[in-house]
């Protein structure tokens, strides 16, 4: 079973520029997550999709961040315009809807995109 | 109240030794506590998880100990191996709050050969 794919793996941009990240989840996984992981910190959830609908985007800075999952499979996360503090690893994860009742679904993470904003 | 505190920040253990990482939380609404392992250049991977109605869970060399009254939980790695060298994150999820996990800041473990 192929894992979660992300691209690009690395991106360097200057502040105020725009950037987009792409994620392809594990086949059949209905739920997709985007996390921001700042160096030395744990991942922070930015947005969660179930199929093509947003379940939770309470921690997404909506003035500059946007995300979409139009066909319920691939997803893109965009930052426009980028700030220095956006330098981080952006992780995509996916999980299946199937599983034992009452047990949180295991989230499978991709390798991440490392963003450096200069 | 949404924070999960984790210590130590880094840990060095000799091969064969026991690695212990501790986490603490404040929000009593948390009902699921997983541990993730992350190797450099990789995403985190679920290692082991526990619910607060259980005081201990063991899977191979990995054990979670949970103290509900103290609102603390810890990861024990028995017979630590150089291949265990990674960053470990504890996390917590609120009951009836979907799949939104709050992660600790991480512990970088180095196991010396």
C-alpha cells in the first residue's frame, strides 16, 4: 500500500511570495489533514477534510492560508502572502473512516514539505 | 488547557537501557493519548496509544503508563536500541472532538551503541 505522497519536499521563497503544497492521501482514505510543524515543536492541525468537506479549520490563519480538496482525493494548501514565521514543515496525513467503534482512526503522515521563508 | 507538556527535551541512553519520556496535561476532556515516533525527514508514525480507563499498555518493548489522577502519562522503551533514535511526541485528543490531536513539543532520543 502506497503511503501519503507530498510535493515538493523542499521550498524556499521570499516573504510576501505565494506557495502551494500538494498532497495525495492513501487510496480510499476519506479524511485528510494538514499540519504545520515548526522546528522544535509538535505538529499543529491546520485543517481537516472529510471527503471534500471541511470538518475543522479553526486553527487555519484564513487571512493568508487556504486549502481545498475538490474531488475528495488530492489536496492543496496555499499560503499567500508568506511571512517569515510560516517557515516550518507542512505535513499531510490521512485516515480511513473504517475501524473499531469509539477508537480514533490512525493517521498516516506523509514526509512533509519543508518551507523556508526568507 | 489545550497544552500537552513533555519532558525531557532530549535524552541520551545507552544501548540496552530504559528510555522514559513524560507528558502532562490539564484538560480532563482528553480521552485518548497516543505516542508518535518521527525519524528525520519522515512524518510521525503512531507507536502506541492508551485510553484513560487503563493504567498501562504494553506493545513489545514499548509501554505507556497512565496516571489519571495526576494527569500524567509516560512512554517507557525497554532494551533501547540505536534504531529507536528518533523524536517522540505525546499527544491527546478531546472526547467527541473528531480527530483533532494536540501534540507535545517532542523529545529527541539518542541511543548510543
